C-alpha cells in the first residue's frame, strides 16, 4: 500500500485506466434507497456524466428494473438499476473494475451494512471509489482487504498532507480569463450539474473552458482540476482553490474557467460558499435556484431564500456580478419552468434558463451577454 499522506488528492480521483490509449474503467455505482434523491447526488451525477468511468449499473432495490436516466426523469441512459451487487454483476456479465459508493449522506460515514457491501465488492476484486469523509485507507479492515486482493481504495476527499496545503496568495489576479462561479440558494440543488453542462456547452461552440471541481462528485466524474473543499481545514480552503484555478489556467490556457459551488452563501450550515468566492474571486456568478423548494435540504424549519435576496447577498459580499439564473425543475411541469424563467427574467433583469430541460445554447448566450469579448472565440458558423 502506498503512503497516501504524501499524495495529492487528484491521484485518488483517477482510475487505473485513465490514459487516452487505455479503455475507460468499468464501474457499478451503489446508491441503495437513494437514487434520484438529494443524498444520491453522486450516483445521479455519474449517470448524467462520467468522463472516467463506464457506468454499467446502479444498485437501488427500490427502483430495480428502471433505466437510470428514466428514474431521474430524463432520457434513457442504457444504465439499468439493479437489486443488489449480485444482480449488478449478473447484468454486467463480468466483474467491473470499480465499485463506486454513490451515496452522499450528511454524516459522511458508512453504516455497518454498507461496510459489508464494500468489503464484498473488494473481495471480488473490485477497486473502490469512496467520496465520504471516512477515509477507508485508514481503516485496518479495508486496508487489509485491499492488500489481500491487490485492489485500490480511492479516498477522493482526502486532502493534501497538512505541510503541503496552500494559503491564499492573490495569484488569482494572474488568471486573466473570465472566472464564473456557479452558486446556489441551497445545497444539493444542481450547481455541479449546471456547471458541467455550461462547461460542455462553451467547449462545444469553440470557447475553451475548464471546470474546477470543489466536491467529491465532480472529481469522481473526471474534473482534472479541483479539490474537495469540505475536507480541507478552513484556513487553507481559499488558497487550495486559488491554486487549483491557477493550475488550470497555466495548464490549459482556457478562455473561461467555471468553478463549481458548494452549499449556499446564505446557508448557516455551510462555509465553503464564502471560501469559494474568496478563493476564486469570480468575475461573474450563475445562481441556481429551485422555485418549488419551500425549505432548505434537511432543515424543514428553514425557509428558502428568494433569488433576489441571494443575489443581493453575493454582490454585497464580493466584488462580482450575478450574470444569470438557472432553475432546478424538481416538482415542476414544463409549463411551470417556462413561467418561472419569464418571471425571474422580468424580476431580476438577468437571463434565466434550465440547464437540463432547455437548450444549452441559452447558457452560452448568458455568458456571452456578460463577457462579449468571448464572441471572437466562437467556432465559425455557430
């Protein structure tokens, strides 16, 4: 077993088969009783997009038999939902390379039954991708199983060794391309999904764009730059993010850098939003909001803020501007989405759209309206 304390977290976000000349690693995603829910956001995200893994199936006995895309209320993905690990293996016809723990509970820890399932997968020769706060490489039982079966455990949230953590340096001023942060009015509201779609949409039209991830799911999906900020001591969060953005700028010479948000600036349970704003010093912000969500996730007594209130807070807190609003359409009909888009555009005076149900070109237009110099980067004919 290698000494993981001396390694960068990015090492643990990469599967063994990540070279362009090698095949994409195959994986089963575990999401028992949580697929399509807030706590299933890692599995939900991997079904929607995965650069590193070929997802063969999702485990959730409550939705067995459904296509994973259909279970999310979207187009079929060709990814079946299985009853258990045995069913998933039977559907795959082989033992996949990876077992991905796709649940993101608030506790960040495995239950006793979940420990048994992960160990069972390892015993079959599957590597494990773990996005929890509980680092399985530090657990003697998991470490022993990994050594016995010659498999890897990728603790995606593990930060750098403390001696290597970076403080904010203000090198962010060297990043001369627009930096756009995708923030939200709540946690688990679709910020990462919108950031991913925005990044792809800009790249598709010729604007070289890099996504910097700030959470475990984005790193598992394949973000080449970033850090799981909620596992980093707060003193170093803005510096670690700043360093990741500088690395992305120097490594890719992008036209735009998109930064994934976490939590919400107004949410008292989270501090990472403020540190993301400080570390990235965004030139623009896209705000994600769920119009039908009446209260914050896991806080039934805590009412959701209005987009106007969150925008005012963001623009008061930092020298930036909210350039657009994106909608999470949970519990909304298509007609309600259209009505919400019109309402918010009139009320807020900024463009609005739904990244999942509306054409991605609307996201591109949102960015071009805020940064018109980028129009010169557009692919001819677009």
